[in-house]
C-alpha cells in the first residue's frame, strides 16, 4: 500500500519513534495538582442541576435536544447546554488551567501557536467528559496525522496506543472516579429505561426511526466506561517492583506472561519501569518507606506513577 506518511518520513529520514516521543513530550496537559479542583466542581454542577456543556450531536446539531432530554431524566439536570462553537468551553478551561492561550496576550498568559484543543478520550456529548479537565490537552498540530479523525494506519495506531497508555497512568484516579459515576448514573438498566421515554418524546418531535437508532447507539458509546486493564497491568508491574521487591525476570514471567532468560532476563519489565524513572535504586522501596513520603520528593512521570499506584492499592 502506498502510504504518504511512510514516504514523507523516509524521504526526510525521520524516525517515527523519535517523532512520537517528541509529540508526547510536547503535549500540554492540565497539572494534576489543579485538576482535582475543577473536576470536583464539574461533578457538583452536574448533580446539582447547574449549568454544564456538551458538543452538538448530528449534522447542524439536530439531535442535541435528545441528549439534553436524556440528562433531564437521568441526572435531573435541566441546564445542559450546547457549546456555542463546539469547543469554546474546553478551550477557555484549558487556558485558565494551563495559562496558555492562542488568542490572549497579557503578562499573565503565555501565547502559543499551532496547538489545538484535543479531547483525549472523546465522549464530547457526555457532560462529565466535555469539560473534564483530565480529558483535554493542548496537542501540537504537527501530530494531526496521528490524532486527526481522518488519518489511518500503523503510525496513528502506534502513537495512539502510547498516548492513551500514558494518559491512563497520568490521570488514573480520575478515570476510576469517572467509571464509578458511569456505573452509578448510566448503568445499562438506567440507560434503557431513559431511552424508552426518549423514544416516545422523539416521536412527538418528528424524529424518524433511523435517527432514533443513531441516537441510541451514540448515547451508549458516549456513556461507556474507559477500560483500565492495560493501566492496571502496568501498575501491577510497578507495585511488584517497588512494594514486593520482585525481580525484572519474575515480573516479566508472572505478570507480563512473557518468557525471560534465566540470566539477565526481564528486559520488557525493566523497559516499563524505566519509562517511569524507576531503576534499581527504588527496588523494594516501600518495604520500609511510605508512598506519601516518597511522593513529597518525587517529580515527573515517577510522581504520576506513584499517585496512580496509591489509587490502585486503594481499590485493589
């Protein structure tokens, strides 16, 4: 198959792994220390019949009113609004949290160019997700071949796999919280019950059968949980090394279920640990130390992993 991305990278001798690493390091995420405040405020608004936003549904946003009616039934919230530009509220929130802006210029705001607001997990018709501070980021436009809706291929798949994996560890505790909310307010029984009422309501508004089916499929997609099996596996690897003092080889064979050489084996386990800044000096560190003390002196991806590990232990 003739892939223009492959030809471009080959012509300019660009290594795809280098480009992916650069792109991932250049994404601007909301800081975890700030995210909690905004996430908690969003949940309170949604569950207390206060204003929140979603993106329009369908061509010319024809079906947005169906989502709004659905949330009146399930959340008892009558103030779910359609975003005026389909991205205005997330952009304003991201500007406020990160201090970066593409449009403002002042001493307190840093200007940026060629970045775009991206919803990491999508689900933009879900009011818990459209302005969830952990679901939005400034993504370099140069990465559009890997993040755009129209792009396809192995490069996009490779980038997305690493991108989503990193975010799941970074925002693990918020995703767990989100999944719990979906199970509480939008479990299968509650969705199906609300959809019966919505179908009757839609029939009275001239919505045809095809559009009703389209809406039903979309609502289940938008309100689905975010799978954490892959993140849980990585946290099990980290926990086994830091808490249980297990070797790379043991972890690789018993957790990753991969063969490891009898001498010097465990490269795949070591590779995962090194991505989070975990080396031999930290092996078994939680046998005698507390995670709260370690968090105080940690930073970067190691600190992100420890925060997630703390939540993982709580629910394990």
